C-alpha cells in the first residue's frame, strides 16, 4: 500500500484511502464518524458568483447607516465604522479591535480570498500563491463572525425600541443580504475539490 496516498481523519487521525464521493453523497470516518467529504454541485462556479455578490454588498453594509435613532428630537445614524470609532473613543481598545477585525476586516478578507481562488480555478489560471490563499481562507473562516454582530444589532434594537424611534437604513438590508451571501458562500465552497484543483493546476 502506498502510504503517500493516504489521508488522515482531522478528528481521530485514522489513516484512510482518499475517497471520491459524488454530489449528494457524504464520506464519514469509519472510526469516529467525522464528516470527511460532502461534494457540492458546481462549487467553483457558485463560489465565484457568491464572492462577487459579497464584495459588492460589503461596502454599503459597512459604510451606509444600519439603524437611525431618534431621541428628544435628535436623530443619529449608526454604521459599522461609527460603532468601532465609538468603542475607540470610550477607550475600549480590545473590544474595538475585536469588533473591527471580526465584523469588517476578516469578512472582507474571506470574500476577497474566495474570489481570488475561485476565479483562478474557474479560468484555469495557475498561481503560485493559490495554496497559501487557501490555507489563509481556512483559518479566517473561523474568525469572520457577522452573525454575532447581527445578534448584537437585534438586541440593541429591542432595548432601544421602547425609549426611542428607530429607522432602519439601507446599510442594514445590505448587511442582512451580506450575512446570507457569506453563509451560502461557506456552504458552497468544497474544500476537497478546491485543493484537488489547486494541485492539478500546480502540475
């Protein structure tokens, strides 16, 4: 048996022969049951299209008002950037940096890397940085937490609704659309297929 053709289960390190499941099937580890592969239909094409949509949506989601608050005759609009700036002004440096990275920088990098990788694979264009981009994408996927920020917006709106008048801006709709697109992007990206295609382009 050629040992170089074996793969290890990420959960229990069991050495396995690499399988080739078709779209609709799942490959599980026989020892621990970990999901090893679940091929997605048209993964490269869908990832490419969703990355473009996410790149378009991320700018209005970050720059346009999410929620407008009217209190005592004064109206103030809130954006993602203004939220980070307010945290810096309150000298909450750690929280500000964490919010800035997880709600703005990491999602943007996630979308850009997905676009770069899927575009090269879609047009069959080799690039010596593809493997590095793919590794970064796998690491950043755990840190892009738009859904946590969305939960914070919902909690804030519920608490403020009884004391002030709220007006939802276009940025909030763009942010919700971005959240849906990034979720679809994560589920559409077939990592096994991407790595296989990257290996073929390198040859």
